[in-house]
C-alpha cells in the first residue's frame, strides 16, 4: 500500500521554494505590465514629434524648419478645426496637424465630427458641404478653409504649404489690397483664382475710377483684367498719373474690334502699344487644339526668375501682339516674358474697306516694365495680351501654367514676395533600388553567412555544455 504524503502546513507552504519562485514570477509580471503601461502613458503625453520617428523617404510626417519658426513665433491665438467623421480620418493630415500643435501653445487643433456638431461647421462654411478631412484655420474674424481635395492632389501632399499660407492670412494685420478695374467689360476672377490670391495674402476689391476719381492709397496694385471697351479720357489720366508716381498695374488685354486710344495713352508712357490683328502660329508645336490662334508662346526667363517660376507651358488664345518702341527712355527696364515663334503671323482685315494686312513674327505677348522714380519709388507694369491668362478652363490644358504665371504676376507687380512654398510630398510607395552586384552580395550574406554563423554559434554552445 502506497504511503500518502502528509499535507503541508501553512508555514511549510509559504516557506516552500516553489512558492518563492512563483511569487517572484508574479511580481516580475506585474512590474512588466506596469512598465509597459507607464511607457504608453508617457508616449501619449509626449509631443507627436518626440514620440514618432519619421522614416518615410519623402518625410511625409515631418514639417520644415521654416514652418516651426512660423508657428513658434505666433503671438495670437489660432484655432484649427479638423472636420472629419470618426473613423474616416486621413492619418497623414492628422499627423501633420498634431506637429503644428506641438510648436506653440497659441495654435490648437480640434477634431469636429460634422454629424454630431453640424452647427459648429456651418458657422464657418455656411450651407456649403465640406468633405471629410477638411481643415479650417481661424484667428479672430478671419478664416481659411482648406479642402482635402486641394491639399491632397493625386499622390502629392501639400497640406504644409496650405497651412502656412492660411496661418499668414488669418494672422495678418492687413491684407494686400488689389483693386480690379470695372466698367469696361472686364472678366471677373474665378473663385479658384480668388482663393489662390487669398492664400498668397491678397484680397481684391472692385474699382470704378469715375466714381472714386483716384486710385485708393492702400492699393498694392491695380488689375485690369481683359477689358473689351476703352477707358475714358479721365480714367486714362488717373491711371497715367498713378503710374508716374510709383503705381503698379497688371494689364490683361484680349482681342477686340473696339479702338483702345485712351488705354494706349497709358501704355505709350512705356513705349508700348497694341498691334493690329490676331496672332496665329504656323508651327504645329506652338499651338493647341488644332487651332493656330491658340498660341503656346515661348517662355523667356525673366531677370528675377519670379514671374516664370513653376511655369512650363502657357496657352494664349486670341492674343494680340504688343508693339515696343526702340527709342524709350533709359530709366525704363523692359523684359519680354512671352513671345511667339518667328513663323507666327498677325492677320488683320479692315471691316469697312476689306483691306488685309499681315505682319510677321516673332510677337511679344507678355512684357514687364520697371522704372525707378526720383522719390525712390518704383513703377511697375506687367502686360499680357490674352484675356484667357487667368481662365481656369484654359489653364487645365497647360497643367496650371496660366494661373501660376498670373499669380506670380500679381506678386511681382505688387512687389510682394510670394508665400514661401513647401514642395509637395509624394504619398505613393517608393521602392528601394539596388544594383545587381549589391543584390548578390546581400544574398550571400543573408542566405549563407548569417545562417552558418547562427549554426556555428549553436554548435559551440552545445560542445561547451557537453563538457560540463
């Protein structure tokens, strides 16, 4: 008969070696759990930039030093609303916004679910429905709405560029005022172009010269956008006086049968005038849509590089040639911006007499003038001879070249540096490419050397234990 073991007493139970080992294991497990929980709590309390290492090739989840300086120097409150339903957040957007919030106590980021707080969203967007991941930047009475489809275009992520522009817009003491002349059949700026001007820190206001009698003192520049009727003598006199005293004018003209005698009194101050007829190209590489009047001019590098920066192609439908005098005063600096090919012609027919006239190219379709005045001010005139330079439908044919040139022209004319642009970051997966020789070397290392090293280490450990 097998002898039964005597049960352990309480004292023997707790003095048992197995109990001590088990107790140590439990304590170690508890400490490990507390350590992990503590690390998680600490990482959650750390700023995003300190708790997250951006190892992406394009540095998608990082912000530039210029951005850090801009945000850290904020001296007024900026509120950023991240409009998005729960579960639909774009990780790239959320990460970048958190990085902005880390830079300054004056900038806060709040996610707003439009399904639960529609009134808060409508207070800034009105009846306009916004997409998930829309960002609204607010300071005081100013706001800027950044649509997801604008700052995330295809595979390029440009939220940082838009955020910086929006912050400068809402925190600026006063925006640069561009007055747009009206009353002569001018084309209105589209909503998209107006939005881009806002991002660059400009606001526009209509100007009726016959009512005001002068150019407002706060005008950074005056825009005449595609007039189809001539100025009055009084308007021409006001504009000419404005330019002679350091004024800034961006002039856009197009094809029109109306005479522009009074307008040419203004442009004649710089030795420029409109030639007769419409410019047409004979070179198939210099026009679009099988229409020789849809001229794609050569883009000439301007002296400062600012005007044509980021412009690869421009489309100038129904444009007239700009004639330039050779006997202009030496104080005026003239820079040709756009020019047709040498094989282009300008054709004109008198509707009354039937007389035809043909001029041979090349023709100037865009030109800038600068002149320093005796009082230290500088007069600037930039002239494009197609009314479609800011037309977004035409702009689509040349990948944004027209609108970019137009916006650059506004900044150049107003003597305003464009908002510092952060280049878009590519979101698409980027692959590592290595040479065939390097690939063979890594195959030898990973398939041969590493396994053999591990095997050899195992054999050595086995032999040592066997000898004990």
